[in-house]
């Protein structure tokens, strides 16, 4: 037994060292090549110097973006008009499938519910916290605790919440907090939460809200503190009470930030597939677009359908990100 | 976003109006709401931690909240999941933890270096079209990762360029994370680097310093706060990522990171809660330490940026 453990520990150690050595070697090679190129390019002077500098500095990023995003995105668009093993063109067939098939109908409806309910609730709770926490003692503690889920992976968050939703047979003691609370509140037979449609969709959204409320709170809190105090002072002298000031000054002044927070959480929500994948695998009527895209592409290898779903996702995200970009550019223009 | 103040920095003495707003929300109901929400937000994580410290027999038969009445704690679950498996499978999570580190560290350093170079060129080596290039890079944030996955997987597995097959190594994961980080990284770092004092650069140029020298001795030292913010952001992103890891490393346990492994275990061995909670806590421990130690930088990065992926 000790020998076996020793061998196991030994192979584990070798394995660990090899992996770290790989990563370390990659880092050394990467920065070595970088320094070498820098050294060589810095020697070039005269007319060649400037274009060479630009090439060395900007070249790697542009190449990575072309190979990693631009070309693949165009290819996905192309693949979405092909059949599932990309041998023949099916025109808009994949899109027709996406919008007419019954199973995808449910997926699109779920996705719509997700991108409305989760971002709105996260933003409202975040705004409430940002406004209310301000005058409590030890506000940094409350803020940190609300913000903490942002650091946790969606997989970790899903496991945390799956444990909350764990349901045992009513004859046994419950180990999931939600079931126990239901019993304390007088329920005789709490349901198996994850299996009860459509409640399970709401329960999955709770995870998203749990993660994103901290983000909304931090960004909105910073925006509220950036409101010039002269304005608040003037309103105060004019006789506005606190509540009025909040509705007529604070909210309009942070309107842009509110919308940016809302759209940002919407984009995250549209693209998140980790939660559904870890919690239900998309079963029990909880499937969403991003996870369906993953299943079609990499589980069932329906490349055409998967690509079409990716394009639909892109088109859905486009106006939201577009709005954020315009907003950001406008703000930077003013500055 | 214009706002840049960290949320918990010391503030100036509030004026009467600010006080008035605060007062009007300063009812016991408001305090109750804040405390209630904070407790609700914290309890699930506490439940995870407590459960991971209880013996398996207790976990299966009683709720974790009863552990405070009959305390019985052990670190055995951590020993089991890290080294022995404990999910009815051989092999613990330790190799996957190593994989997560081996993916995250290069996956953070590579994009930071490349993006910093590009950001400097776009901000200080002005040429015809540099503004247009910056805007296009910035606008590429609209492309969801999902749009790029299928073709990239085909590329890395050698089905586009025959003979170029790096599947089953860390290389596709590193490259994919580096690629996907570019738009946000260049945008954030450009914002910061473009605001560095131009006099310094001019003086250095007059003294005959090359751009490479300026980057090394002026730009990099002065950009440390921005570089730190983005580094933390990117590290947490890569560490917590499931989509990229599942696509490019999901097939081979040799390179699979913790998130992928946990997602698998959660599906197939979901009833062994003492092991699953310990495994989950192992995976969230490093992000939580990074988060609490460097929260200020993380917040700064968040406020300066927008969306990723």
C-alpha cells in the first residue's frame, strides 16, 4: 500500500513538474522571441525604422485578431449556410430549422426570458444596494460580500446553488437549504426544484442575478459618487427632499450608466452557457441559445446548425454591444 | 465609462444635499434590506464551505446548518478529492488544478504583453489609419466567442492545414485565450497609455531613444496600475472560463482545467456532496484570494472596461 501510494505520489509529482515546465518554457520562449525581435528591430534605423516598429508592435495583435476572430467569424457565417458535414449548400435551411423546430422554439423563449428578467433584477438590486449601503457603517464589508460572486466561476456558482436546490425524499431529512426553508414555512412536500418546469428556469436565473448584482452595484455606486456635488447642493437649496433628489436628479444623471450596466449584463446573459450546462445540461425545459449552440456544434457535431445558432447569437448581441460602443465613444468625445 | 473612483475609497466630507439623500434612505427598513441581501448573498457560499468540512456520512443525512449545533469537522474531504478521487473515479483533482495554473498563467501573460505593445503603437506611433485600426479592434468586441469556436477547432486539429495539429496540448487553449482577450485588452490599455504625458515621450525622442527604449523605460513603468488591473481581470477570466477550455481541452484529461472537470463531476457524481463541495471550494479558492487581496485593481479594471467575449 505504501509502495503504491509512493508510486502514485511520484508519478503525480513528475506529472506536475512536467506541466509547470511546459508552461514555464512557453513563457520563456514567448518573451525570449519578443526580446530578440525588439533587439533586432531597434537596430534598424533610417527609413525602415518606423514601419518596422509599427510592424513589430502591432503585427502580432493584428495577426491574432485576424486568425482568431475575423476569419473564423466569416467562416462560421459561411458554414451556417452549409449542411451539417459542410458538404453541400442548404441556403437558409439551418435558419428555417432554428425558427420553426419545436425544440428550438422553447430554447428561444427561455433565452428571451433570461435576457429580460435576469439583467433587470440584477440592475435593480444593484442600484438599491448602491444607494442604500452608502450610509451604513462598515459598508466595505457589505459591498465586498455582495461583489464576491463576481470572482467565482459560473461552474462554481452552479455547484453552490445546486446544493441549495438539492431535494431529498420527504421521508428523509433535507440537506438542501431551499427545501428546508420550504418545510420551515409549512410546506409538506417540497418539490424537486430542478425538475419542476417552469420554476427551474427562474431558479437558474437566480444564479445569474447572484453573480451580476455585485457588478451592477459597483459600477452604479461609482456613477452616483461622480455626480457633481454642486448640482445636489443646488437642488437641496431649492428645497428638494432626499427622495425627490433621488428620483429627479440621481436617476437621470446616471441614466447612461444604468443602460450600460443593463446591456452589459444582457450580453453576458445571452452568451452564458456554463450555468445551464452545469445545472441541468439543458434538460427539463431549461435549454438556452448559447448552450444549444454548444450541444449542436460539439456534442452532436451538427456544424451547420451550430453555426446558424452562433450567427443568431451574434445578431442578438449586435445591437446591445453596438449601443454600448456608441455610448462609450460619445462619452470619450465629450471628454 | 467616465467614473473611475474605487467604491470604498475615503470620500470627502459629504455636503448637506448628499447627507439629505442619505438621511431619507436611512430608515431601519433600508438597513434591514442591505443586511438581508448581504446575508442571502453569502449563505450559499458558507453552506458550500461548511459542507466541504463535514464528514460524508453527516452530509448525506443532515443539513449543513445543523453542523453548528453538533460540530464535527474534518479536512478529510479535501485530502480525498485532491489526491484519491473520491468520486468513484481514480485520481484526484490535483492534476486538474495544475492544468488550471498551467493554462491561466501563460493565458494571462501572453495577451497582456501583446496588447500592451499594440496599445502603445496605436497611441504613440501615429500613422495613417491608426485611429481606424483602433476602432475596428474595439468594435470586434461584438463578435461572441461562439462565432469563432468551430473554425478555430478545425484549425487546431489540423483539418484546415494538414500536418498542423496541436490538439491535446495546452497550445490551442493559450492561443485561443490570447486571441479572445485582444479587443478588450487593447482598448483598456490604449485608454491608459494614451493619457501618459506626451512631454516625456517627446523628450526621450529628442534624446534619440527608440520606441523600444521608450516602451521599456517610460511606458511600462508608468502603466503598472493599468497592466495590473487587466492582468487580474484576465487571470480570473481564464481561470473561471468553461467555454474555451471545454472546446479546446475538453477531450483530454491530460490538459483539462478544474472548471471542465468539475462540470463533468457535477453531472455524473452529483450526489456525493461532501466531495463535490470540497472540489468546488478548491476551484474557487484562488479566485477568492486574488479577489480579496487585489479588489481595488479588479474594480478599477471593471469600471474602465465594458464587456468581454
